[in-house]
């Protein structure tokens, strides 16, 4: 009986040890499973993270081909969500599509005032096929002026790179662009692209569109004071009853645009920040011009003049500050070459016996810029700039 009891106790002990071993084995297997799972998860996360990085790197590289980002500052090195970065973009290169850019630029603060000391700037926006033959004259115009009073934006054809020194006000100011064909809605796209990029800088208050053949006929202080002191924008907008005006209207635009609202004007405008935000925000009327204004209807001569006439006429002076000579007739204004450039000629542009409205009174200072100037005109213009244009 005693031996039987001992054998029973030994058997129970043996059984207990087996159960303990089973428990420990299960625990070891469980822990090992966790370790293996974590290791596998880490490898999978690393794999997908690497694939994601490769994907965005590839897309970034693709965007860089069209829009070089050699002047970009990586977000790892700055606080890209800081108020300073939001208010003052460090460069004009970016990877946004036009849809994203216009959406971003259309944001207008509802709160009055600014949370910083704001000095209004003039955005000089150059729409060019490629080179800027009048570049040395413009560099002289900007020479010695405070950089916080102006910004420069250049829209050239894709593939062209503006080559200037690092001290030039044009350095690093070439925006991502798209193909532009004369007489098509692509010109409006380019203008809105320039406006949108300039709107990203909250200090830009006035926006002037210029071509590669434009020159300044007054010095920077005069231009800056004239534009920032104006109560109105300077967009030419008039009713032309001829086939070159009303004759380009399409009844397909009804009921949204009516014939009596149709306007014509020069492409080379100047406008306030408020109106610029409206232009980049519009989709309804832009779509009508995109669809129905085709040669011999030219969107760049009708879209902005008509849109402002319909909704913001009281804020517009209905005139341009860029002088051109249409006296020869034809679809293009006169071009001025080296032989045309004299002191009397430039003075005649500055004081051409024209009287125009500025704020609440009449003035003889009506034109700040002029076009079209051939590259051969550059040297005599540089020689006369200090004498006549006073810069």
C-alpha cells in the first residue's frame, strides 16, 4: 500500500513536470512567434516605405525635368508650415499642377488685416517665348531698389532656362510653365499661371503683365508710387461695335454672357490683388471662353476685359498703362528699332498730350511702360535711360 502510494506520487510529479514543460514550450513558441511577427512586420514596413519613397522620388524626378528645383529648400531644413514660409515663398519652383496652383492661389483670408507688417509689393510678370532682350534695361530699372518693394516672375516656353547672374533680380524667378500658342486660350492660361504664382506671396498687391518687348519709361520710384497709390486697376476694356469686337462674340455664351456685356482690350494689364484673386478663382466664365472663343476670337483680348466689365467695372480705370502705337494698322502694333530710338521719341511717349483719369483727377502721366521694342533698340535705350527715363 505504501509503495503504491509512492508510485502514485511519483506519477503525479511526473505528470506535473510534463504539464510545466508543455506550458513553458507553449510560452517559448508564443514569444518566438511574436518576435518573428515583429521582424516580418518591420521588413514589410521597410519594403513598403522604400517603395513609397521610390514612387515619390520618381514623380519628383519627373516634375524636376519640367520644372528644375535647383533653388528649392527641402522641408527637412526649414519649418514648411511656419507662418514665414506661408507668407513669403522662398522660391518660385514647385511641383503643383495648374489645377492645384489656381486652387491654392484662390484662397483669400476672410479676416481683415495681416498678422505681420505688410509693405505692398509690385509683381512684375514677364510673359515671354524665351530670352528677354531688354533684360539689361530692366536690371538697370531695378538697380538699387529695395527688394521688399517688388517681385519678378518669368513665364517662358518649357525647356528654356533664363541664364542670369545670381545678383540679378531675375535670378531664380522663372516659374513652372506650359506651352503657349498665340491667339489661343493658352495665353489666358499663362496669364493666370503668372497671377497665381504671384498671389502666393501675400505682400504682392499690384500685378503688371509685361512682354519681352516692353520697356519702362519712368523710374522705379515713380512706377511704384503710381501703382500702389491708385484706387483702380488698369485693364483696357471697351465696347468695339466692329467685327473685331462684337463680331467675335458667340451667342453660345448665352445666357451667361450677353452681347452688351462683351468687351475688348489690350492683353497687357495691371491689376490689384483683389481682382487677381477673382481671375484665378473663375472657372465658369473661363470655361465659356475656352469652349467658344476660338480664332478669329482671341481670348487674351476679351476674357479679362469682359469679366471685369461684368462684375468689377467700378474697380477698373478701363485703360492700360502700357503704350503702343497702332497707327500703322494691322493685327500688330508698330515695332521700334535702333533707328527709332531718340531722346525726343522717348519724351513723346512720356508726355504724349494725353490726359487720363487717376483716382479722382486728371493727369498727364498715363503710361508707365511701352512696347514693342526690337532687340536692336537696347543699346540706345540704355544710353538714354539716365537722361530721359531717370534711372
